[in-house]
């Protein structure tokens, strides 16, 4: 029924003519003399059935079959304090808080602010354009969406058990920790914000952000589960018009206290960390835009018994994206992604394999602005996975999306 609701939503928007579309709200709603603003977006996607689980997210939805409704609000309290919040619902399910934080600006004439609460992502470039109207395609880069076989609340007993789960990140279970089967985590989740304190400062040329948060890049949290904190930072340079160069880093405890205790006893949960490094470049000029992003993530898990895990477990993601505007209302875009994993040796039968199955994705599509804030996208995606338990290991998926925002 939820998928049918998404189809109905898309059909309704398709039926809106450009002339009628002008009656839709086009600007944020301002209240209390402009001190309170409310904005939102609605995105409906419908595409091929993803039998290989390539596009499933950590909210257990396919990125190609989602109806997302999003509302955000900002309330200014004097010159130095702003309250910001955002709620979201996928496929007409539970409404959940996506953002909820206080922004404080000690000096109104300097670009310095402190944010406390459920704060925006610090790491990487793509989280700043996760909203459907900012993403030129329908799918997400693999680093921010593809589910690996790692879980923070359950860990494998040895290398053989981990290798047996390759490619099954959409539903995986391990011997130690939470015994229930559930999805794994991506390298960096773009669909959840973490809780903590964030400091941002910068000029037109140099910008820096640092944060201390409760969870990690793969597993943001509201309530801490391992008595540890993540430290994450990003530096961004804008030396000339159209060029942005960024670098990010993060480190924090990944495995929950319950899972660590079940595997190796008390007092070790802070030892099992996720460390990540990222680089990104964006260049735009005239009608075209090109982006590159690379992320290396490392996890340290408990060593329980032989055959031991070869630590750290590494995953390297590379993404290249381009967009070309043929006219103010029409563009074409493409993205190439590869996600690779470090190798380890399990049983004599399994031999040496990547700890999860490598994945490659190529996606191309077009976008058309029906009006300034009503966008239609069509895309085709080719996914290829090198081994693992789940079949098919290659899949071509097509999807359409309509996005409205104000």
C-alpha cells in the first residue's frame, strides 16, 4: 500500500500542468514578522524492483521506491540564537525528527557559530546535497547508502563468519550481541544526523567545521551505546570562483557496549572504533559541473577466535559525478561509483576474499524543471557486485522522480 501511495503521488504531480503548477507555494512560509520560517519538500520516486538489494538504505527502504515528506522550521530568538528543526516521513510511515538543534552566533559580524543538538553532518561533501532538489540523480553515492555487512550492535566471532555474510547487508545477523537479523551500515549514512556539539567558522576562501558527537559516521545516535564520543572535522577551500576543495576526518567508538561485552568481556567497547578520511573536489563553470569524492573507512572489531579478522577492516569508496545544463530548465547527469573492501582469509575452503563483496554502480539521467521548484528526473542505473551470497549480482534499474519544494 505504501508503494501504491507513492505511485499515486507521482501521478498527481504529473497531472499538474505548468500553468496550474504556479499555484503551488514557491517560497518558505514566514510567520511572526519573519522571525519564524517554515519550508518543506516532497519527493516521490518509483522504479524497478531491486531484487539485488543494491539501493536499500538504513531505513529499510529502496532509494528508488520512496515517498518522502519533509518539513523544517527556523525560529530566530534575538540576534544571536536560532532554533532549527526538521521532521521527515518515508512511505507514509512514522514521522521522525531529522534535525533539532540550537544555533548560536557570538558575533553577528563574523561567520562563527556553535550548534548543539541533532546537528548537520560535518564529514564529506554529499550530505550537503542529500535533498532531492540538490541531487541531480535519483540514486545516492555508494558510500552514503550501500549497506555493508557490519553492525554496531552485533559482531562476528571469526573471519569465517564474516566472510559467510558477504553481500547480505540488507539483512545480517552475528553470533555476539543482538541476535536479531537487521540491516548493516553504510560507510557514512546520509539519512540520519548525529547528536552533539558543532563549531563552524570561516571566510569566503577558507571554512572549517569540527564536532563532537554521540555516534559515528556509520551509526549516528541520539542515546550513547558505548560511553564514547566521535571527533569529526572538515576543512574547505574556495580559492577561485567555481572551485571547492574539501578534506574530512573522523574517529569514534563504533561497537556497542553490549556487543563488545558479549564478545570479549567488559571494559573494551571504546577500543572498537570507526576511523574515516575523505577528500572531495567540485568545479563548475558555465553549463557544466564536475564532482569527485573519495572516502576511506576503517573499523576495528573484537578478535574472538581463529581464524582472526584482519584488522582494520577497510572500505574505499570513489565517486565521480557530472552534470551539463542544455538550457535553464533541462540537464543531463551521470555518476560512476566503486566500493571496494580489504581482504582476509577465512577457512581453507573460502580462501582469501574481500570481507564484503565489491560493488560498482553507474547511473545516468536527465532532469527537467517544470517550474523553479518542481523538478522531474528520470535515470537508469547499472549495478554490479563481485561475488557474495545474494543474487542477482548484476542489475539494471530504471526510475522516475518528482520533487517539489518551497
